[in-house]
């Protein structure tokens, strides 16, 4: 879940809006699996109005699907 918190940190500190994760690598690590990815931002990020503030990433209703087009869906607390 650390990578999700990193995305939240980038939003809070740099107004970074995630468009996609590129070059995703998942490998076994000493405490489970490790994830490494390059985040690609939205080119129009400056054109959005953001209402409210994301407080935290949660496991509530998290959805993870593997395959040709992997998907990770999360719900955030606002």
C-alpha cells in the first residue's frame, strides 16, 4: 500500500494527478512482494479543480485484477 500513499503524497505536495503507471515490476522481497513503477501524470493536471482533500488510502472495496491489462481499484477516505 506504500505506492498508493506515494501517489497521495505527490497529489498533496505537487498537485500530481496520476494518468497511468508505466514500467511496473513486481518481485519477491524480504517481507512479501515489492512493487516498482514509473508514474505518468495527466498532461492537463493544471486544468482541473480539486474539491476536498483525500485523507487516506484504504483497503475498503479494494479490487486487484491480473492479466494483460492489470487493474488496481481503491477507495479513498475524504
